[in-house]
């Protein structure tokens, strides 16, 4: 049966523009003496975050008695931090990442990630550099900055740092999520629902917007603030309804990182999900000495959507999932 599905989802002209923009990004980092690196897409361990879902495959070595499970990486973060601990200095990577989640306007299970790390930077210094990259690639104004706490107060009249589970359930119910609110026992799940549905669409419409100081319970791999133990030194970047980047003033305490991984797996068990193998090579690198640094992961395909005025991710990648 003949089909037109062989054709690329992006036009050839857009693919040419994509190549030019990628060249600009590489030049941006070359001028700043940030080293481009390449790390494995397959690993023996993966992320433990209950909200991230990895693809897995089986490696069959011809001389081995059994197969071993390998995971396609959701981002190159763990391997890049191992390079930092080994003394790489400032590094960046443009690579394929994989998430076994949704496909749609802003999502494809295989996507292109730009990730970079700056030893000696804090998250505020890194946000300044992201601003420079955004102005180069998108031609936008400098980003606004707001705290997670203040944006909840502004749009939902709620303080997310101190609100109780009962208060968040009530708020979610008022916003139209009564069924979920009645059964959800995680404050963070309710906060993420409210943020994504009630706040994200309203911020960063005229210019990009950094949301900073996420709750400590959503720290992921970020340091907890010395000034306020209720928040983590983490930020996300939004522009025109698109979540573009997630960045941290990176956690350098190996024992705390291991505790967080174990806590993640406990949450997975409670949610009926499989636990994930903890990356002990990554923990070994932190314990050896991850330098004080800030890092960020930025979605290249979404950035290209903004730069090229495209409305769907399939318009900026050669073959989106249904055509792969």
C-alpha cells in the first residue's frame, strides 16, 4: 500500500534553518570556551523521579549467559556531571534524549536536548547566560523573573510553600479537578497540576519568564537554599506557553543525593510504579568531588518552534514519532 508517511514532517527549508540555528548555538559556546562533549545514550541506570519514564532495552552479549537491561537516557545529566567531577571544566552537549511519555504538540518521545554546566556559576549567573542565548536565537526581550511562591499568590491566592494537603485539594476542586483532588495524597502532584494548568498558560506571554525557588520537595538535583530551607535553588523558563528549560544550582552532597534517589523509589512504590536502579557511578562522581556549579537542560525542538514561529513540534523535526 502506498503512503505519504515517508515524507518528513518538517519542511526542507525549516530543516535548513534548524541547521543554521544549531551552528549559532555551537558558536555561542565556542566563544565562551565551553567544551562540547558526547556521552552515552544507553546506561545501566536511569532517573528515579516518579514523573519521568525511561525506555528500557535488553543488551545481549554473544558470550554472556544472560541479558542486561540498559536504559535510554532522559537527559545526559548524570554522565555530564561525572565529566565535571573528572575535571572537564565548563561543558555542553546537544544530543538525543528519550522519555516514554506523551506525544503531542510540545512532546515527542525522542527529542533534542541542549544541556550545559558552568563550574563557579550559581543559578542567577546561569540565567543571565540563558538570557543571552535566548536573545541570540529567538530575538526576544530579556526575561522576567518571578518566584514560585509569588506566582501562586498572584494567580491562585495560595502560598504553595505552606499550604496543607487539604487546602490544595480544596483549591484544585475549585479549579475544576474535583475527581483528582478527592483521591490525591501528594501535595507536590497537586502543586504541579495547578502550576501546569492554571499558571503556565498565563506567564511569559510577552517576554520569557524565569520561575525561581521551587519548593524544597521539588528540588530534584538542586541545592536547598541557605537563605530559605523551604525552597530549592531551581528555576524553569517559560515563553509563550512553552516550558523551555529546567536549571539548578547543583547539589554536590552525595549522601543527600542518595537519600533523594531512595525517597524517589519509595514514592514510585507507593504509586504502583517500578523502582529504578540508582546510578552508583554518578553518586561516586559526586562523592569524589562535583565542583560547585549550575546547570540547565533546554529543549532544542521547543526553542526552534519559537525561533521559527512553528506551532507544533513535528514542524521542526525531520520525522516525528508516527513517521519514524
